[in-house]
């Protein structure tokens, strides 16, 4: 059944003969009776009284305000969020006024990355940045764009970025690499006033426990089997594998040193490979001594007939990787560990490989025995397999 209206409007005649409209009812237990000249005024009063009554029942309050309806809703939402907090709304507002600075420009992440990469490309053209590093920065920032589509740089909070660094169950080194590139990008954004502070300043890199002997290597027999397989099935790629395995040149097919090594810099007569700063990963030139067995390989497969990088090298490497555990730098790691084992000189190994002595000591020292190293540097092509390589155990042989 429909409840009766709490308030009513009735028409009555006054003593002077004029008709009026009366609103009657009760509000908070108090009788209400008000007269109005027109029915419209009476209806408006009745509606106001009913609203007041409903507000009382639901806990709502009526008050005069200069706020718009949207502003009132927002204020109510903020007060609901403050429930249970120790300070009033004014405290948090004052804190925001004192600490928050609006970015001058709300820059989309895609636009910011584009400008940043243009700057890095200019640094590369001025020979201030290596090509491998430029490639790595571009690849990582494209991944960042994909992870945060349609956002501004100012929306990259610390918590959101940590989630990105940890994406895909990233290891500690991967986490730190991602953080380093994004932190440098955000410093650039800070200089451009796209953000008011760098959120990564309070997020340190992950601590990694360093361990000795962590390099993955081939045994001498594995190296021998690898070269025999390449020589038999992929003759065009013999110089590539020989240079990476017996000279320790970085073999990556995207950014490796081997891609930037000109054939004329491999000087067999002088027993020297001249790796200039443009080709070197660390942007420092170095000379690598050509060991006798490597010289035999390069003479059997001369670079004027067998290019260092054959046209189908990527497919060849994939096929070889099906037969051997050909991880990213395993050939280079094998060379360094065998070199240290044979010549017992960390300093010379660091010069030959383009590493620091600390890295050589931490990862390559005592991984191989002198006997295995001698077997490794005795691996020869089948065309000269019966000829023994020139023996050299003297560090003096490395003098340029």
C-alpha cells in the first residue's frame, strides 16, 4: 500500500474573502502550518519540507554552499577516503600545496622517448655513444612504451616502474639494467620539466652477490668438435667461428664486435688483429695476438674468399646451436679461460679480451688446466691437422 504523504496542500478562504493555500504537516515532531498566496509557492514549500525530512532520515544535511554539484560530490568522496586517518583534509591539502609541483608540460611517453632517442642518436654521431649501447637503449625504451601505453611521463610512479623492472620474473641483473636505462631517461625528462622529480631516486638497484668462476665455457673437446662440424657442414662460416673462439672477439650478431671488424684489420703476417675504438664494445682500441692455430685456420680459409660475416650467418648459427650449447658469449668465455690457463697472466688476458683484471680474476681464473688449454690452442683445420702449430708459452710473444 502506498504511504500517505507526510505534508499536504489545502485551499481555504480567508475572512477577507481571499483564497490561500496552506501547507500542513510535521517536521521533527513540530507541527508545520504555512500559508501561501499561490498554489505554486505552496507546492515548492511542500517539496522542500519533504526533502528536509528525507535528509534527516538518511543522515544527509542541507546547507547553503558556493560549491557546484560536481565539487560537492568530489568533496564527499575525499572525506570518505579520509575515514580512519589521523589528520583532517586540510592537513593533506597543505602538504600537497607545499610539495607538489605541476609539470610544465604533460608529455606523452611515446613523444618523450622519441625526443630522447633523437638526442642519443646525435651523441652517437658525435662519437660520444657506442652503437651497441644506442641499440640497447632504443630496445629497452620501446619495451617501456609497450608496457605503459598512452601515459604521460609524469604518470610513471616508482611503484609502477618497479612492476615493469620485475616483469617476466626478471633476474637481478636484468632488473638493474632496466632501472639504469629508465633512470637516465627520467633525468632527461626532469631537465625538460616533463616531471617534477625522478621517482627512481628512492629506489636503489638490487644488490647482486658476486661469485667467482661463473663463466660458461666449452671444453677443449667440445671446441674441437664444434670447429670440425662447422668445417664439414658450414665452410663459409669457418672464419667467424675461428675468430670468436680463438681470439675472443664478441660474437653477438646484433651488436657484437665481430660485425664491425674489417678483414684488413686481421693481419696474419704480423700475427695481430687490430680492433679499433669504433669496433670495440668499450670504445677503446686493442690489439689481439693471433695464436698459431688461429693463423692456420685463417690461412686455410682466407678472408678474401671467406668473409667474416657470410650472408646466411644467422641461419648457420641457429643450425650449429642445435648441435652445441652455443650460448651468447660461450666462445669468448672459452677463449679467455683457456688463455689464462695457458699463459697465467691476468693482466695480459685483460688486454687481449678488453676486460678489467677484476673481471678476469672473478670469472675466468682457474677454470681450465694448462693441459686442456694446450689442447684447445692445438685445434687445427683438417687440411693442416698433421702439422703442429708453433709453440709459444712466453708472454713476450704478445709484444706488438
